[in-house]
C-alpha cells in the first residue's frame, strides 16, 4: 500500500513537473513570438524609413537636375557663359579686325573669318542641341530606373509583409493549438488528481487498518518473544549447569588420565629395569664357563658332550628341554682337549668346564631364541617409553632410577625411589593410591654339583 501511495505521489509530481514545463514552453513561445513580431516591426520601420529617405533623395536629385536644366539661374548662367564666350570671340575678332585694319586685311580674309565664325556658331548650336537631347535621355532613363526600383522595393516589402503575416498567423495557430492541448491536459489532470485523491483516501483508510492489525500482531509477537526469552534463559541455565557438570567430570577424567599415565610410566620404568636385569643376566651366563652340575640318577657315567644334564634355574624348563632333545649343559670340548685324557677328566673331577646353551622360548605361538626375545622386549619397551614421553598427556616424567651413569645403584635405593614415586602418585590423584611392589632383581640359580 505504501508503495502504491509513493508511486501515485511520484506520478503526481511528474505530472506537475510536466505542467510546469508546458507552461514554461508556452511562455517561451509567447515571448519568442512577441520578440519576433517586434523585430519584424522594427525591420518594417527601418525599411520604410530607408524607402522614404531614398524617395526624398531621388526627388531632391530630380529637382536639382530639373533646376540645373530648366531653372532661370542656370539658363542665365549659361547665357552669360555663352555671351562671355561670344564676347571673347567678338573681342578676339575685334582684335583681329584691328590687326586687319592695321595690317590692311583684304575682303577675302574677312570672309574667311566670317565663315569661321559662322561655322563655330553652328557647331555651338549643334553641341547645345546634342547636350539637350542627352539630358532628356538621361532624365527618361532615370525616371524609368527610379520607377523600376520603386516597384521592386514595393513588391519586396509587400511580399515580406505577406510572409511575416503568414508566419505570424501560423505561430498564432500553433500557440492556439498548444493552449488547447494544455487546457485539455489540465482538465484531464484535474480529473486524474481527483481520482488519485479518492484512491489515496481509500489507501490511507486501508493503511490505517493494516497499521492497527500490524500493531496488534507486533504486541503478540512481543509477548511470544518475552515468553521465548524466559524459556531460553531457563534452558541456558540448564545448559550452563550441564556444562559445569561436564567440566567437573572432564577435570576428573583428566586427573584420572594423569594418574593412569603416571602408573603406566612407573610400570614401564619397572619393565625396563627388569629387561635390563634379564639382559645383564643373559650376558653374565654367556660369559660363565665353569659351573656346577649334578649327574643323573640313572647310574650311567657321563661321556663328554653326549651326556644329558639337568639344571636348576628359571632360564628354561626341563620338560621343554627333554621334549626338544637339546642339551642344556655339556662339557666344553676345549677343556677335554687340554690334557688329551677326557675319561680321566670326567671321572676324576666333579667340576668341569661347562657351556650354557639356553633352550628356545615359545611365545605367542612362535619359537624365539632367548637373546632375540630379550632384544624384542627391550625394543618394545623403548617404543612405549618414547610414546609416553611425547604423548598428549602432561605429567611428571621423573626418572625413577635417577641419572643414567655407569655407577652401581643398590637395591635399597631403587626401592626407596619407587616408594617415593608411589607417595607422589597417591597425593596427586583423587583415586585410590596404587602401591607398586618392589622390583626384585633377577638372580640366576647356581647349578650345584651332585
């Protein structure tokens, strides 16, 4: 509705602007017409004045020529001129007569002079007649030219006045048509304006109804928004409570993870220590060549490397050795070759040069050598140690066994370090403290002789 009202208002503004432009155009046409009429009137006055001036000048010239030709003063002056000329001729003739008298001119000479005078007088009369005829012709020609010029100027002025009158009539006709169109446009514009005012009144009434309806809807929306805001605040409080609960639980989980990481770290350290002890035990056994052994109860005497011996220890089980048929402890052939009397050595001494050969170990359905399995264990423990050191959980990664030096550490110091680590774990965690058992050193059981 507002858009239609604004469009109608813009249309009215454009119509008013067009009316103003039409009025300005009519005023400009009227001013231009008046200006052109004034210019034409001025031109007509100028032409009329010039024509009158030319006519007056022509009349003056005609009168002057008439006076020159037929005026009394002019004729007398001419007669006086002729008389003076005649007087001069007579004077010259008198002088000549005097000279003739003086010279005693003859009658023949006098006749000749008389003939010359008569000829001169005749010539003068002829010249005067020719001059009069020439003046008459000039006057006739001048009258004809003046008449032609007068007729031409009159015809030109009449044609120009007719053209000006025709153009003025056309401009008046165009101005009347424009005025008629403007009147018709004004009438249609008045009717359109009345219709527009009626539609604006109707639109205003509809707009007021819509405004009242929108106001009521806005009030309802405001109530709904307040209700939604209250419910949203309640939900936000519930979510905040849940977030606080989740945060507490996440803190508890983080502490539990830290505790588990510390426990796993301690276990890894213990396993590394056990692995180091087993490796050292394996190396020590491989270096021992003299050990006690016990003969079998079967009554047969041992015979070099072909006799089977049993050993007490945790390195391998007797059942596995008997099943594999492998000799765990045998007499070193190099000891028998020392004296060359093997039977004497075996029968004379209960102690002999022996070599330790551990049995294979079955683990995860595979059979491994003892040294290979110990190396694999050490490798896996090293990987776990590196993963704990560079893991995402931050905790106290203190070395339980202290700095890695070549000095010998007593078992009591190791137990004290583990006890202190357990105390720190029990203090830094909310869960129940976990007491780690002391690490027992892997001691090999010596083989006693029978």
